[in-house]
C-alpha cells in the first residue's frame, strides 16, 4: 500500500488491515477484530483512529451496519449510481430541506436496495462520528427507524440529522454526537422519519 500523506504509521497500518481483510473475506472487519489484530486494550483507542481516518476522507462507512468500513479510493472505484441531492439538513438545530434538481454520483456500495437520496450537512452536531459541516450523507428512504439508527427526520416540518431513541410516555430522543450539545426530545407524533443514513461523502 502506498503511503498516504498526513497519516501516522498506525493509521497507515489500520487502513492496510481493513483493505487486506476486505480482499480476503469480502466484508469489513469488526472493531473487535481490528482491536484484536493490533492489541488495543480498549475500543476508545481504535475509535479515535477511525474518527480521524473518516474525517480525513481515507475511510468511508455505512453508518448503520456493523461491518461497514471501506477504504475511500476503493469505494470510489466501485460502480456508481446517480442520486438526487434533495437539499441540506441540519446536524445542529433543525432547518428546512432545500429541494432542487441537482444529482450526484454515489458509489453503489454506499446505498441500499430501494430509494436513496443525498443531503448536504449543515452544522457540527454529528462531528464526533466524523460527519462535518459541508459533507454529503447518503440516505435510504424509510419511514421507521430502529433505536440507535442515524436518521434524517422532520420535526414539526423541519429537517434534522440525529440518532433516534424511543423513550417512555411516547417521547423520542434525537441524540447529537457532540458532547457540547443537548439531545432534542419531542413527541413521537411530531417526528417523521425520512430515512436512515447509510453513507458519507466528502469533497476536498
């Protein structure tokens, strides 16, 4: 594997291991398997490396799958599909989705069977998962999400990007991935799930 700029030796090794594992097995390694290979004593050490690799655009991932990591250049070389860019979505406070006619080419590996679309991220509330302002998220259209899935949802008609958790008394917690921000708690009937996030793309 050719060296990549701005990566530590350990990050180079992690990328190489993920690439080689996918080549041998056809799927990505789990975080437990990566930790075992490198002898990491905690998931936190690995997650810090993965977050930086995702932020640098070296890795891409399906955000709601266990074996989801892929090396960005290989994902870019995979078959692509053309998806509508439906507008932007807040990863902070809710804002309106801005419809338009733009379309983007997306690696097929970042989509799911059925209808998919792309939204432009605005804000930093999912930054701890490597999703930054100006990124594109690939969304698989669904009207219901499981607990813990990252969703694009309408809250009283405005769009937001969060992880969804159902709570007692008919409430839904929309959880940001930014320690500085509080979750949004709303009545379940006020939340309309538009889809689950299945991929991330970044432009440099």
